[in-house]
C-alpha cells in the first residue's frame, strides 16, 4: 500500500459543525414556513415579467415617459431593472438564504428563457457601477449618473433622469410585489 492511498481523517472543528447544523436548521425553517417556495415563486415571476422587453417598456413608459431608444439603450434599461429587483430583494427579504433563493431563481429563469440575454447580462460589468452608486450619499442621483455613463451619455441630463426614474419606478413596483408574497420574518 502506497502512502498516497491512505486517507487521513481530519476532524471538523466544533465551529464548522455548529455552522453546518445552524444552516440545516435555517433551511428547514425557511422550507417549513413557506419562505423558500415564496422566494422561488418571486424569482420566477420577476424574471418572466422583466424578460418580456415589449411589455416591460410599455409599463415603464407610463412611469418614465417614452422609451424610443436604440436596442443597446433598452438593454441597459433592462439591466437596471434587474439590478433594482435584486437590490429590493436584498433589502426586503428576511434572510440570506431566502434572498439567495430568489436571486438564483431569477438567474436560472433568465438562463432558461433567454440564453442570449443571459450571456450578455452575466458577462457585463454594469452591476459593479450600480453597486458603487449604492455607496454614495445620494443613491438615486448616483444610480442615474451610473446609468447615463453606462449608456455613454454621462453629460446628458435626460439620461441621468431616465436612470433615476427607472430605479424609482421599479423599486416601487418590486416593493409592492414582494409585499404581496407575505414573507415570514
């Protein structure tokens, strides 16, 4: 027998065992109180709702004005919409496990329903700029400026306003949608 064939048992630390047990207990709690299923349903609903570009634009136009822009700008609007949904999920859902379930479901649904969008979306760096904007004192203006910059219109006030208005409108809508799911705290 070669020494490389011998496996040495290394005991897990008590903290690792405690963390594993706590995670299992939390998963069981979220499954039994229905939050896990609510998170999956929420993620699926948001993905389906926001992947329908034509319907999304129609609904947004009632809140932000005409969206008569080239495809690459509409794509950036969609990215901001998904970022805003993720932002709301992270802010409003009761714990990390439930948040992760909802967000992972969104990405899974995007991947299943629109692989081309998913590839471009998952390879993009826009989220980094939006996350940086969240660290600013005036988050809404910072997000509007980030949106305008991503669209290569950083000096165009109308694009800054568009980014701000999309963020505000989608935040209100997603907050309302999440409230309807009645997550258990």
